[in-house]
């Protein structure tokens, strides 16, 4: 099938406008057109040493993903593309003023997901503005990488090159895991599954490389992320109870603002115990609202149960993948009851 025809089929278009379809088609084609095989970039005398070093690391990560983790052996993450901007896409998440349930957009193949992505920060901002005029809580966040679920040979991007080795490995392992298993319409499960494989993969890769210092840094940041997630979960539950109450909107609005102010204060107290680490300051730098909270909660709610499942299989990723496929055959309500914290 012609590349553009395939793109028009795969782009998130089922319930969207023609303008958005054209935007996503052009954006995806631009990314694909910038790809160059990593060996060619390495051999190019114009390639700066810093970029060569990062791409050589990527090749090692990619080999490890196949040989040690059983992730797909295909053309993904074997090429490099410079898209000329700090993020490849900007995701827009929206919720009602008194709800933590993100608005969903449904795509022909990927199913329904709780965001809408734009290859232009201006277009993302315009769409977010229209949603705000409808009274919705809205969050806009830049994304350094995304997966086409194996339909295209995804490249590594310039947006990723300033990351640490652990961060590079994490994104490659995460996005390849989406190619192992992806359940249309279940972002919570998909992201948690990929996160568990990502974190286990990074731990194994750093160990194999003898990078003890980076491993300890990675484990410390993972612990901080867990504490941060617990903080968000507490606020999430407080807001859920508030929105289920029968308070007048004006009182609910005031209490909502107070809970988000309390979250910001609690984060500052938590950060003070981290010895100078400020991992999530950028997250708190933006206005806090339901959509901002929902944009990160999606990734963590099912993680603990899936981590336990991997442990129950003795850390065998092949068996873990099979168990995950069994869970994928359940209906979404049964799967969430089994795995995902409310």
C-alpha cells in the first residue's frame, strides 16, 4: 500500500475533522521523510561527536532489546530523524470541570485514547483554547517520542539525544513494548504494561553494562516517582469524593482549588526530603487541574499489579508477555478490576 494511503488509514481520524487528519498525515510524513539509517549518520563526517556517541548507545540498546528482552526485531529505532523542534508532538488532554475522566478520541486502529496529538505547538494551543471555552479543564504537554505500533519504522529523534543512557533505553524499551501488545481503547493497561517492561529492561541493561552509578540514579528516581505517584493518588481520591458529592458548583470549585493548592504544598514538602532532586518541578510549573492530573495518572494505576505479575513469573519476560496477552482477552472492565487501582 502506498505510504500516504497507509498513513491516512492509520492516522487518528475516525471521529475527527478533515483538517486534523491532514495535519497528522503531514506531520507523520515529515518525521518519516527525515529518517536516515543510524550507520549512515555515524559515517557522515558532518555528524558531531556528541551525536555519534548517543547513536552508538542507541545501537547497543536496540541489540539488547532483542537479545535480552525479547522485544521486536524490526526496523524501528534503527534510524535517526531531526525534526527541528524540541518535541515531536504536543498532546492535549481534557476533562470536565468536575470529573477526573479524560475526554476520549477514537482512532480507526489504535482505538480510543485520552489525548489528541499535534505536530505543532500552535495547533495544540488553538485546540486547547477551544476546549477551555467549552468549560473543560485542559493540559498541553510536549512529547519527545511516540510509537506507530510497528506500522512504520519509528526513528530515534533529536528530541531524545540530550537524555541519559537510562532515559534513552527507557523510551526504546517502552515504545517497542507497545509493538508486543496493544489493546485498542485501554490506555491505562497499555501504558502500564509498557512501563513495567521499560523499567525492568533499564534495570537489566544498566546492570549488563556495569553502570552501577547510573543504575543507582535510576532506582532512586524510580523511588521518587513512586512517592510522587502516591501523592497524586491521594489528591485524585480526594477530588473523586468531592466530585461525587452534591455540593453546589461554587463550593465545589473552591474546594477543588484548595485541594490543588494542597497538592502543590505537599510536593514541596516531599521534595525537601530528596536531597536537592527536583524531578517534577516542571510538572508543577504549569497550572494544576483535572486534565493535568489525568495526563500522568493513566500511566501508573495498573503498574503495581503488573509488576507483581512479572515477579510471579520469576522475571521471565516471555511468560509475562503471554500472561499479559491473556489479560488482554478479557473485557476492559474485568481487566481493570483485576489490575488497576481506582
